[in-house]
């Protein structure tokens, strides 16, 4: 039986998408300055690697854990617990820095806050779903290896 999605999780996903769209609409899809292009490219590559490692069947935009979920610890998940969030942050950071303004900074900061709330809720659910998650969390970073 399919588990219902918590209403707050719908709100978090809508806010995440809204701030991302606002950031992209305040700029372009691609960074112009080469350092930010490199950062954006790294974010896209990390996201693709995470998608391949996760497999489409397990992909979710809500923090809920599906009934058929498996704990992934290979690919980028070997070092980062949330590589798709890290990918999104790399891409959005490159766009925000490339078109630095008050509004791009606000949109980016809001996106960061939403993603942190979302990943903390997701981690709480993963701890309940997988007994090995606590050990996995101790040996991997949330978003940035060696930092957090």
C-alpha cells in the first residue's frame, strides 16, 4: 500500500521549485563567467551520477521513503548522503554568483534553507526505515565531504 505524503513535504517541494525557478528566471539557465560555468558543470555531472546510482525506480522529489527503497551507499552516495541536493546547490550557487544581486542572493538563501529542512526531514525518515542508516551517516557527509 502506498504511504501518503506528508502535507509539509508538498509545501517544501513547491517552495524548492519556486525559488529555483525564481533564481533561473532572474538570470539564464547557464552561467556566463567561466568559473561559474565550471561549478555549474560539476553540479550537473554530480546530479547525473547520483541519478544513475539511485536508479529511476527509487527517485522521489518528496522526502518520503518508498516501500521498495534500498539504502544506496555506492557512487556519489559513498561520500555524500544527499548528492542530488548538493548538485542542485552547486548549480544554483553558480547561477547566483554569476548574476549576483540582492534578489538572486535572497532566492538562493531561501533555496538553501528549504533544502536543509527537507534533507533533515528525509534523514529522520531514513533512520526509521533503515537500521544501518546511523552508521552510514557517521561515515559520510551530508552535502560537502569534510565540511558538513
